[in-house]
């Protein structure tokens, strides 16, 4: 029933976004995804990693058949597109195989096997749909929020030492090699997430069930709730508001060479094409989730999770996509969501409720302070800078402390009973 409710809610949400996108003359997520059955996809990599996520419910023989069929279909599409001189891109085969598994689940499977296969297909399609809904959300933010709050965030960022300007100059100093590495990490975030998710779901085919909580759930909830904050707190980022990419809409061409001056911030009009997708930084939120979920993996996975988090932070700041204030908000945002999802899986208790309430209060306090105390924050950086870091650190500490307590309780439940030696009978 829970999966049915989630599916209905997701379908309703997609339909609403489709209608909203049509109002602005753009195809919505449903149309955009349907055309990729035949036409060149925007990202073949995402379609293949989504299929890989679906294959966790299959046997090894079925996985080889699925991969072979996907590659064969893509070769046919490639030959046809080359013959008619159409746009070249792979990924149609992976989408066809995923949809075929949905048909097989409905027509050829029964009982638990049908449910398990449909769950696998659902996870794959949700990952693909999440990317499509993200594009539509960004379009809606640019069309419905003509005014942005960048001057407030940039002023508040003085309390943190203007990290976007600092890291931007560092990335520029590394040359093209450093920029290309960070760009690749930034773009391929979904691939890293699927690698961690595949490790977490590696035993699904054997156990014939999904674990109660895994990375995909956190990813989807972050992508669902994050754009709603964009609508409340629209921000375009330093490279647009203070850089050359903003054109005549920018305050001035200051990024990354010259930090913005401290003055009286105010809302500013911006174009109708740049997404208002900075507050909070969802790339930071997703990278934080990857880091958290990689902690229980093997050493190489833990190293990869740490690298992806550090590199993502470098990319978000170094390319001028986010302010330091966005990063702090993104970390708090993720830990609050992760706590809520883990509590939903294991059952709500006092510690879980307290941490969710506290994380929500800290997140709301951060956004309120950025909007209404930015001048004071810039004027007293040695006071407000440590306070911002302390607020984030308190949520991190609360999450680590609470989850370790939960893990100890879970481990104690499954400890075997101590073996009792038979006592000699008394005569």
C-alpha cells in the first residue's frame, strides 16, 4: 500500500509539473521522458545507471540478458541515426529494457516476484523522472521568481570569508586540469550515487526484498523538497549575480577577482532563463548523502564518498555556482532529511523527533538570518562566522550521536543469547 501511495503521489506530481511547463511553452517531464523512447536522450549515462539499479532484483543470468539486449538495441538506434544524420546519443536500449521489465512483471510474474520486479523498475524510473522533474522545476523557478536575493546572501557570506571568491581563484590557479576534474565530478553525481546504492542493494536478488532505508530514498526526497525552498528563497549564484555570465543583469563583473562590497542589500530583478537553484545547495546535499551512506561500505567506497564530497564542494564554490551560506544550509538540510527517513524506517522515538525538529529549526534560522541579518553578519564576521559553523556542526554532532545510539541498540537486539553450560544436579 505504501508503494501504491508513493506511485500515485509521484504520478500526480509529474502531471502537475507537466501542466505547469506547458503553460510556459515547454515540454514537461512526462513528454520529455516519453520522447526518449525513440529520440536521442539527453543523458544516456543516467538511463544505463538507472537500468543497473533496476537489475539488483534480477539473477545474474537475467542481468547478462538485460545488458546484452540494451546494447543491441542501442547499436540498432546508432546505425539508424547515423544513416539519417540524426542527433547521436546512446541510452534508448536501457530505457527499453527497463520498460520491458515492467511489462514482464505485470504479465509474467505473480505474488512477491511481481512486487519485487515492479519495485526495481520503479526505482529506476524514479531516478530518471527525478532528473526530468529537476529540469522542469528549474524552468518554473526562473519564470515565476523574477526577483532574486543574491545581495543578501553575498553580504552574509562576508561572515564566512567569501569562500566562493576564494575557491574560485584557487580553481582558476589549477588551470584546465583541475577544472575538468571538478566539472566531471559535478556532472556525474548521479553515477556516484548509483554506485553506492548498488552496494547497499547488492543482496536484494538473494533476500528477495529491499532494505528498509537506502541512498535512493534520500536522493529522491532531497530532489523533491529542495526546489520548494528555491521558490521561497530564490538565488542565482555568484557567477551570475556578480560575474560575466549574468550579463547586464549582474550587479557588476566581480567574481572571482573582487569580493562584493558591503552595502545595503536589496532584492534585484534577474532574467527569465537562469534557474534560482542556489539555496540550499542540492549538489552539496546529495554529495553529503553519498558520503553518509558510503561510511558502512568497504574502504575504497569510503574513500570515494569522501572524495566526491570534497570535490563537489570545490566545484560548487570554485565554479561560482553557490555561496558558502548555501553549503551550510545544504548540509543541515540533508542531515535533517536523513534523520527523518531513518526514523520512518526504524520507528519514531524521542531522539529522532528531537533531531528532526532541531535540524528544521536550524535550517529555518539560517535562511532567516541570511535574509534579515546579513548586514550585521558582514559587520561582525568574527562573531557570526563561527556561529554559522557552530550551528551546522551542532546538527552534524547530533546526527552522529543519535545514529550511533540507534546502531548500538540495533546490534544489541541481534546479539545471540549467551550459551549456558548445564549445571550438575545436586544429590
